[in-house]
């Protein structure tokens, strides 16, 4: 009977060469991706380049990705997150098992594979979004000149928007406790908001194409992270938390659509949503924006004049003031360490993309609001 031969020296050398080639390829790939990421983050500082890339290459890439995911009836972002969690847990378990068994090659292969996957994701994000954080601000797109902000101007604008808030509030339907009732589904609201965007002329600053706007199936879990909406450039779609407070939906969806159209900084997206919806003939859309604007201006006024703040606060409709309390109570049940971790990660993410104030930039829109108010006021009186 013939005895099987042991692996010959030639075969052993062949296997060894294959390993060398594999690890050389992975090392070169990782190095190339790192160099690409560093290069992009240096190029964003070149005058005019960020604006140009955002309007051309990045916009086309976003468009191509969104054409695929818009055909999928569920949130691809949500599905991807679920897969990602599973992969991370499986990878950690596999690494622990390999450590116990002292299988160092398995550990190395897993770490390298994860590193490549992360670097590819960061590279795609860089190509679709990073330049957008360094482009011109949105005021330029709307032809609005930035104006100085002082207490007198904040108060004048606040009185105007409180009047608008109280007027639009009259048409809002409420439940027995006083919570507003949103008369639209997420998809219906997205259609309305997209209709509002179509009347805007920003000279190409905002992209014209639509992306999918989809409710998240696991919204209850998502609510504990403190996230009520996300625009994901890697999937080219918008995912909306169905557990968001009813009156927040119009402004939330308009905000995320602004991101998808190229207004990546939070204050730019906030202002775009306000500017768009305040001009809407739909009272619920206008009410949502006025609600947010009044909150932003009241918070700013409170820092400088408590007495004036109280006077303006109590000039707001009792129904709205009751709604604010109910909204705070509604979101309080989701507060916890998960929400704090999520905010900390988001804060790091925003700062890494040139947003110096991090998550504080969500409310950093006072100057934009005041500038727009006086721009509109000047237009009305012929200035």
C-alpha cells in the first residue's frame, strides 16, 4: 500500500509565497487607503475646491448610490447597522476563541479584514461628504448677507416668529393631553417637503435629485440613542425615527433632506429647514419650523435677559407651552447612558469634520435666523 507523501519543499514554498503575497497586498491596500484619507482631509482646505467637489463628483456619486437604495422598500441603513453589529460581535467572539486556541494567524486575518472594511467605508464617506463640511455656508446660496446679532434684533425677530407660531398653532389637531397629531405618514411628509424644496432656487448649491426617506422599523431602540433621523451617504438614503415627537417631523425631514442635498453642517441644515418651511402654505409644516425657531431664539434671549425672556415666553400660546412640557416628558423616558454615548460619538464625528462646536452646532443658527429675518424685512420695505 502506497504511503502518502509529506508536503514537499516546493509546495511549502508555494504556500509561503501565497501568504507573503496576501499580506503584502493587504498592507499596500491599507497604506493606500490611509494615504487617500489623509490627502482628502488636506485637500478640503484649498479655497474653492470643497465647493467644486461637492457640486460635481460627490453629488454624482451620491446620486448613483441613491438610485440603488431608493428602490429598496426598507431602510438599507437600518439593515446595514444590524449586519454591522452582528459582524462586530462575531469578530470579537472569533478573536477571543482564537486567543484561547493560540491561533495567531486567524487573529491577524480578522483584524486586517476589519481594518480594510473600515478604511473603505471612511474613504467612501470622504468622497461623498467630507468636502461638504468645508464648502460655503448656506446663506450665500440664498443670497442673504450676514448681519450682526444683538439683543434688540433677537427680540424683534422673536416677537415676529411668536406671532407666526401662535397663528399656525390654531390649525394643529391635538389629543386629549395636548400633544399635536401629525396628519401625515413619514412618506407623505417627505413628499410634501420635497415639494417645498422644488420652489427653492439656490443656484446649484443644493442638489436637485431625491433620495429615499424611510421610517426605521426598530424606532423604539433607535430612540434610546437620542437619534431621530439620519442621512447616510454610504447608503444614499434618509432614515427617520418613527418615535420622533409629532410636531418635529416636518423640520426633521427637511433637515435630513438638506443634508442629502449638500448642506452637511448642522447649522446649515437647520437653517435650510427653517427657511424652507416658514414660507410653506401648509400650516403644519410652517408650525413645525416656527416652533423650532422660537425655541432657538428664546434660548438665546435667556442668556442675556431673563426678564425679557419670561415676557416673551408667556406670550407664546398656552397650547404650545403645554406641548413643550409634554415633549420634554416624552423624550425624557429615552434618556440614559446609551443616549450619552451616542451624543459623544456624534460630537467627535462632527468635530473631526471641521465643525468646531460639535453637537452644539445643532442650535448654533441664531445668526442665520436673524440675518434671514432682516433680509426678508429689507426686501419688504424695498431695502
